[in-house]
C-alpha cells in the first residue's frame, strides 16, 4: 500500500519514500476488481500502511468488495488511528522482532514496544477485536528472539509467526541479496526450528505447522517444496505494478493502465507473462518465507494446513 515508513529497520527491503503511490480511487477500483475476480483476502502491508490517511476508506472498499482484510503494521500509530479502523480489520499482524527496548532499537522507534503492549491490552476484550497475530523476523540482529517473543504473544492472546529474514529480491537469474550478511547461518536456523517445536509443545502460540518446522530443521535453505504461491495470490506494489514473483524486474501489468484502458483486473490472469510465471513456479524454490511454503501446501490441501486453518479461526 505504501513504501513510506516511520521505522528504520535494517532488515527491510521495501522502504522507498520516492515511490509514487496509487491514488485512493485506483486502489478502490483495484479492490472492487479483486472481489469480482474471486479473490478472497486482501493483505495490506508496506512500508507502514497506517501512514496512508485514506486507509479506513480503502479497507471499507475492500470489505464492500467481499474481501477479508488483513493489516500488517509496526503498531506505532494504532492508538491514534484505531478508532477509524475499528471493525474494518479481520486480522491484524503486529511486527515484533524482540521485546522492550531491544525491539525499539531494531525499529528505530523508541517507545514502540510500550505502545504495542498498551494496544494489545486495550483491545483484549473488544468484541470487534480482529484476529491478532505477531510476526517475528529472525536475523543476526535478534538472536534468540523467538523464545523472548513467545510469552509476549501468549499474553497478548495472539498467534505467533516467525520467518528467517528475506535477504533480497528475486530476479530472473537468481536472488539479488543485498542483506545476505544479516541472515542467520543454517545451523542457527536449525536451532530455531528446534526451539519452535519445544515452544509449541509447551503451549506457546507458535503458528508454524509441524511439517514446516520439520522442513526448516532438515533443510534450513527451504528448498524441498513445490511452490503454488503465484497460483494463490497476486502481489500489487504500492506503485500499482502487479509483480512477477520470480522476476521483480519484469512486472506483469500496471493496474493504472488496466483501469485507464477499461480492462478488468482479471486480464492479468490471461497474460502470457502470468502463465510463464506459473510455469516457472513448478521448479522454483527461491523464496524462504513460511507464508509461501505453507500457502503452497494449503493449495495442495495437505491435512496439516487444514488443521492450521481451523487453528487460526479459533484465535
Ligand atoms: S518460490 Fe514461489 S513465490 Fe517465490 S519466486 Fe519462486 S514461484 Fe515465486
């Protein structure tokens, strides 16, 4: 939704204050088109989405288009803006990479952790409380964070996701990885997988499925899966470019051009570039994030993923 952010995370690949964002009406058109095309869920992220003053209007448009709404935020503006967003968010994902001042230092936002704690406490008994999730990105900057964050997620009554940091952009040739020096080495990722299994067994709300944790322990580079993600999702950047997930340099389409030409969003799904992306995905395992892998398994109706959907609906 935006590439602007008030945070200063060193692990971020997406912050870009120069980017020209889609205007309100084009975003609303995009969501209406997504609903017509049969898309089920909108995931809004950034940058920091709460920097968009039109966010409530956009989420309302998404709801009216029949989309479930998920919002990913660093939490800084939640207290100030929750009144406008109340009832418009089905799932809220709070980015939390450590606890207390350590988290604030990672984000470059002193006082952030206290704001998040206050928000999580304030919404705990709200009947319109969204499903609350915490997402923790693991890198050399926050070694051991999973065990520190897990009790906080439990106290906030939130599910906990974690992922090894993404180190770069997927290009046609490979992964251009400018942040590779901050990635945890394979042995440490194996140890994280073992920690997550132990935390899950002890009742902490780790949402990673057991097959994912087993894969992470066995194959920390996460290469042993068949990707279905591009069949299940379409990513549109804040600049309006529908991305080819396996080639960041060659977007599939520009939604501004589609709208100006009177074409539906579903036109994207008939483009030769889209079909080539699906074809490449049969053998592509460039992504290491659990959402790509578990979404792929959900697409294949693996029983562990169906259990996980049930688990998510009970949060
Ligand atoms: S692993 Fe999947 S989502 Fe990632 S680049 Fe390859 S096809 Fe796209």
